[in-house]
C-alpha cells in the first residue's frame, strides 16, 4: 500500500456547516402588509356584501319666479349599491417525520425543519397576496412576453415564487393551455424557468394563480380593478357607463420619462375630480424601483456640487438612499409592483371584508394532519394549510390616481 492520502482520513475529519440558512427567494410583501395594517376589517358571512355609494346628490337648481311661478318639485339623492363576494385561497405545506426528527435540536441541524416550514409558509402567503393585489380581479399574475422551450419572459418575475404552480390561459375568459410548476423566478432577467418543457405557450398568454377559473371578475380585487380611467367595465358590479366619470380614476399616460410636471398635472386632476379639500394625508405612491429611479433622475439633473470643502477626493454624486417621497407623498417602493406604473393610493379608502381571516385550516382544533399512504394506512408525512376567504374594496376611486407608460430603465426587468 502506498503513501496514505487525504481520502483515507475522511472518516475522522470534522465538517463545518455555516450556521445560517440563506433564503434565495423573494417572500416579503409590501402593499398587502400596508393595507392589512392601515385599514379596517369587516367580518361578513358567505352572502354577497354591499357597498353603498352616492353618485348623484339630487335637488334641482333653477331660476326662481316668486310671483306665482312654478317652483318645480325637485329631486333627491340617487344611491347606487356595489356588490361583491369573497374569494378563497389556500396554501398547503408539508414535511416528513424524518425531516423533523433529523433537525429537532441544535446538535443535529442549524434549523428545525418543521419550524422553518411554518415560518416560511406565512411569508410566502403574504408574498402571493402582494402579487395578487397588483391584478385586475381575474387572478392574473402577469402576461407572457416571450416563450421558449422551458422558460418565459414576463413583465415582472417578482410576481412569482420559486416552486409555484401556475395555470397558463390563452387570455382572460379564454381557454386553459396547461398547468406548470415554476423552478425559479429571476427578476433581473424577467424570466420564469419551469420544471418541464412548456408547450403551446406564446406571447400574450396570461399566467394565473393555480386553480383559477380563468374568467374576469372571478378573483381578488386589485389595483387594476379600481385604477381604471375609462367608463368601460364595472366597479363592484356597477356599470361605469351608467354614471360616467363617477367610478373612474384620474390618470395620465406618460409615454416616456417621468417628470415633476406630469406628477403635478395628475395632482390637479384629482383636485378637479374631488376638490381642493380632498384629504390626502394617507396617500402613498406605490411603484417599482424603476419609477423610484426615474423620479430621482430629475433631482440628479439639477444638483450642485461644492468643491470648496476639505479632502482630496471628489464629492459623491449620489446619496446612500433615494428620496422617500414623491411630491410630498410617501414613496412605497414595491419590488412586486408592475413596472411602468405609479399608483397614488389613498389607503384610507381601501378596506378588507373577510369571511375567514388568514389562519391555519383547523378541524376540531387540529391544524397539522397526517397524510394517508397508498396502502390506506398513515404515511410518515404531515400537511398543514393556511387559508383566507375575503375580498378587497376601494371606494372613492377618484381620490386615487395613476400614471402609466413610464419608461423602463435599461437593465431593469429584462430591458
């Protein structure tokens, strides 16, 4: 036998494992968390709920003839009720008995796998809801920009999560093409890579939440449900065309770079719609990092550098952080936001109705369930479910506003 080498020592070598588990996926929520914290929650039954509005104030104004003339009989306010129904979402998580036993002490592993699974479930659920709130009530998450053998580019891959199941439809109200599982969602290149080859998928197809019906107004209400600048479609089952302008949102199509003047113009549109006394203390400007950078670019063009100070290095042309406001409103930067938009949202006018608040699915107080094996006996695995049944509503849509068509900076979102 020759000279002993290192392979012969492996049995006695100690192994070092970094005591931190790196999470490589995006799980946080931004807008969903703010609405959750800033709005009231109304508990409802399984019956449709009603939201009353007053589009016509009533009364008839005319020239008066008080020398025996007819003064008219006038009119009263016209109330219109919007209606909605709660929608349901569930998220299943599972693990095996051995995965728990093998990691249940610090001596065995750096993370208790059962605890980790429960913690991640809450984070991922919030992320899914944050993605849904960007949509238009059809459970559409994004649209296919280009499609390859096992990948598709989208507008914002951060609307998806690694390992997520999705349904791809030809269009909203169209036909189901197939269901696929996302391997990874890469926001830098705006690319979704799937676990298998995708077939029949092409530009313009829509990617929906797994299990969706594919029909309009069948899912959770979102920004594009209420941020509508035309008199088409419906607001809470009220035809916008029946009361033109009353259920719309002021909007300006930018069609290029973001400028201070267009933001001020949008503010003027809200004032024209609802008056100068509009309460906008709770208004936030919801945007992606692209729009934040576009806004900062306006300040960079007019900054002045003072070279009279001490030191032998040039002045830093950029602050550590971008501005936290836009036209005095909080800049709510969300990596899940659809690029090209800035939504000015009066969060005071957003609220949730819930039949089932976000919680574990429970049967007789039990929330962790054993899985049945193929034999009919128990499998050494467990499953638990997070579920939510509710709906989002935005009233006073004319106190909101949005900009669209803002140019995407080179290098962002696959551009």
